[in-house]
């Protein structure tokens, strides 16, 4: 799956499940820019798994800080 | 093991009763069945392995597991080996690893954990926390233990030994390990089980159902572990368990499980009922019938009457019984529940004059007042006393600090004799909560302790306030973080009362609300609901200069939060020298700053 498709998928999940209205860009930080508290970080992880039909393992995802990190991690999972 | 005076004894007894145990649902709602017998035998194997590596009686074993069968083997295995289990929460998803390490290491250290048992995936994340805490027996997975069944297990147990250490007031800065004996936990569990509705006998078909529960609550929390798991073990009965993360993303799974397994009892905190109203869609509830649900306990957080009404409205067409909604009060230091509202009637609420409550500590009913939900009466064998700060008993209708006496109080905070002496005085537990009795029913008004309780998590106000100190334009040490349930609101809101630096420029002031919001979110992971900018010197302090948070909140809520008059002619001159705009603002009530669009604010709920 192309990077832009993954980004679109993340934007779709953010709109649908986090009611995020703005744009989603690679450089955005999950906590500071997307304003995600613990429960919403949790929701994002779970809904991305549903959306992309992947499983993000905790040890991978704990180091993710930006949307770009997420795009790369999802890309790696999809390639596996 | 001799009798059922311990948790391990209850498990051994339950293992003899066929068709009882745990049903674990995964995120596709597939069930896996684990009888108490299977859990008992799995736990014996773990206990053997623990003895073999040198676990001694009374050793604390920290358990870091997601909801799953391994948790139970580790928990009861620790007890059977003579150890004391200390459940600790697994990491949240996506980021915040440094904060997690720090907090978890602190918990390991506080209980002087001799061993950490962890889920395989979680264990790889615990490296830093394990390194900081350095438990003598290390951090192991269940698979690392030998399956030796010849070890001497299950000995030396007794009702007075510790059965569990659970963290209460689990703020980042000051988590408190609550030590509970087998006797206390069994007393609590028996009281709860005597409260549930009797087995339905309307028809033979229904009579075959044992009382059963459904829980999605985390296992490191008293409501989930003591209120759901141990009660099911004591009957013994069947409990259906849903991982918390499944509930949070798909709350309909909870309601479907209640229906499918004809559950009678299921507790949850206030936010969970709100989440169902917000997220569950009709098409997710095809064929759902909630009529078996007789006890929908609502505790652990302040109860919102609005949420209860909306939940009822939303799900009554699915058979929800209005009498099921049961607000309750309890705390980890009392092993869980202290008071229950009536199980047979719908919840009750009354409106009280806010001013009389805030300034005179008097409950005066008035149609325009703040609506409070009754949390009922003390459980049998429990007593609640309302006392003033000097310890004098308060009459009905007067607010005060809530003290509790009963059969399931903690032994104390583990390794914290000073904190224990403060908390338990002559057999009475100081809950730190405020409330009053009115016509025999008990109402909560707030907390004497400054702890902030939001979305199921506890926060020390200091952690939030300190994070604001670095911001340009904020007066260092002059901010207050408080939470409260707004009138007609759905859940507790976080309010920041922030004194601004007199030298701050207009642009700096304009940027402050947004900056404060992002800073707090980054520091502690929670989004403030309101940021109130104040003139310097507005916040009330003690004579020693400490901030008085609850007083600041009450002043703010009653529009009485104003800067104190400048203390000296020099101060007066300075004040006069400020711009007319600042002076005008000085006299108005604090500026409520809207820093986010309405849509975004809704999204947070």
C-alpha cells in the first residue's frame, strides 16, 4: 500500500473515531498536535488495527511519536 | 489448605464445582472457557515454579499482564506459593513510554517487589522500569518457571495474611500501596454476594442460570478484581470477561455479552455509561435484551444524573430495567464498596443550593440547586461518620469529611506507617472524601484531598501545576489544577486556574490558554476542559503560602474568585499604573477562556 494511502487511512480513522476535523500530516505529533490523551491514543491504535487489518505490537508502537512514525510502522506491518 | 478463609482456599473450593469459571472474550467476541478447576491446577504449577526459584512467604510479586488467563495463573500461583500479588497496569498503547517506566518503577519500589511476573510482550517493554527497581528475583514470564509440581505450596496461609496489594490514589507522584488481608477481602466479597438479587426462579429455564456477571474492568483495579472476579469465585459462578481495550473501542460488546450470557450483575464507572450512549449504534444491538441485568453498579467516579438518565433513555427499549442503575460509593482502602443505593428502585437524586453547600456546608434543597445523586446507605457492618476538620460528628444535612468503619478495611499502606497512621485512626478510615447525609441517604460533594480523578485515572494536581511553571507569562507556583462535576455535566472536568505574570504582554496572554492545554496534555496525558486566567494574587493561600485548591474551586464556582486588594501603597500604585483594560478585567469575574472550537470539545467527551 502506498504511503499516501496509509496516510489517508489514518486520516479516515482520526475523523471517524476521534472526531478530528483538521488535516493529518506526517510531521504531526500524536500527543501534542493531535491532542490525544491516553484513552484516545488507545482508540487510535485499536481502530488502525481494525482499519488496516494488522496487529501493532506494543514494543513497536510505544516508540511512535508522530503520524509519520505511524505511517512507517503500518507500512512495515502491511509488507510483512 | 484447610478452609475457605483465604482467596487461595476459595479457588480450591471453586475448583470442585463443575460448570463454573471464567469465559474470556477476545476482540472478535469469541469465547474461551477456563474453569476454576483449570485455573487452580495451572496456578499450582506456577506456585511450584515460584517456590523453586526461591520465592518466600510474604514476598511481593508484581504482576504486569493484560486481561487473559495468564494473569490468573500468576495471581493465584503467587498466593499458593505464599507470596503477595501486586497487580500493576500494563502500558497504554502508543507512546508515553518514559512516563510509564517512571511510574511503574516507582510502584515496584514502593512494594519492594521481590519478583516481577509479566506477559511476554509486556516484559520486553519493562526493561527500564525493571532496571530502576532491580527486584532480587528479576522479571520473568510464566514460561520461564519450571513446571515442578513437587514443591511445597499452599502452606502457611491464613485469614490474616496479605492477599493483595492494590494501588489507590494512584497519582503519578504519590501512588499508595493498599495492603489487604484475606480476611478483609473475603468479608467484602461475602457482603457483596449477599447483596445481589437472588437467582431468578420465574421459570425452570431461567432458574438454571446461576447468578452471573460480565466485566470489562481492568484486573489491576478493585472494582474489576474484587468486585467481579472474587465475587464470582466465592459463589462460585461464571464470569464473562472482556478486555478493557475491547470495551473502550467497542462498548457494544459489553451490552451484547450482558444479553447473550443473561448476566445479572455488571459494574462500571460513570464514564463507561456515557461512552455507551455516545458510541453504541442500534445496528450493533440487534436482538439484544438487557432485561436480565438487575444490578448496573456505578461507582469509582462521581456519578452524573444526566448520564444515568441518558443511558436509561437510550437503552430502555432494549429491556434495561430502570431499577438496575445503582450508584455506589467505595474506595480501595475499604477493599471496594462502602455504600450502595437501593437495588430495587431507580436511582434517586436531589437538588441542593450550591451557595449553602459551598460556604456553609449545609444541604438545603432547592429546585435551582446542583443535582446530586444519592449513593445510598452503608453496607451492612459498615458505618459512615461525617466529621468536621476537628473530628466532631456533623448532624444530618451538614457536610464534612467522611470516615468509614467496617470489616474490610486495609491493613495499611504497605511500608508506609506514617501514611497509615494518618489514614486509619482508632479503627476509622479517613476517606478524604466530603459528603453529607440527607434523609438517611448519603451524598458525595467532593474530595478533601486534592486528588484529581478524570476518565478513570487519578492525577496529583502538583504534577499538572508544575508542568505549567515553565510557560512564559504564567506566575511560577501560582496555578491550581482542580476537577469537578459541572452542573448538568456528564463527567468530571479539569479546570486550571492560572495566575498570569503582570509583565506578560497581551500576545503572551492570548497564547496562554493554548500553551497551557498542550503543556498539560504532554506532561500528564489529559486535556484540560477549562483554563481560567487570573490576575496575580487571586488564588487563596494558607498562612504558610500553600495554595488552597478546594477553596479556589469553590470561589471560582460561586464567581467569588477575585484578586485580593493590593497590599501596600506601592502595590496600589503599580495596580493603578496598569492599563484600563487590565483594571476592568480585575473587577470582573475571572475570564473564562474558550480555547477550542465546540466540535473539538465534544470530541474529547
